[in-house]
C-alpha cells in the first residue's frame, strides 16, 4: 500500500475520532449540569482514574501512561 493510501486511512480514522470526541463532550456537559444541580463536585479524580484503568485494561496495545496524556 502506498503512503497516500495510509494517509487516507488515517484521515478517515481521525474524522471518526473527532466525531466521538464531540459526542463525548456533549454528554460530559450534560453530566456537569446534573452535578451542578445536585451540588456535587465537578472534578472527580476517582472516576477519571477508573476510566483510564478500564481503558488500559481493555486495550491490547496501549498502556495506562499512553492514555493518560
């Protein structure tokens, strides 16, 4: 496969990642609104660590430090 073909594949993946990030951001804003209404802390380090641990355990190629950047 040529360099251009690989770059096209990367561009398509980047577009998908961007769409997913945008969806995640929208949902995160909804969570923030709920937390504000309930008077909860907006930052949740424990939850962030749980997410990173879950993803690193699920991934076959990425380590925790790769995700925590």
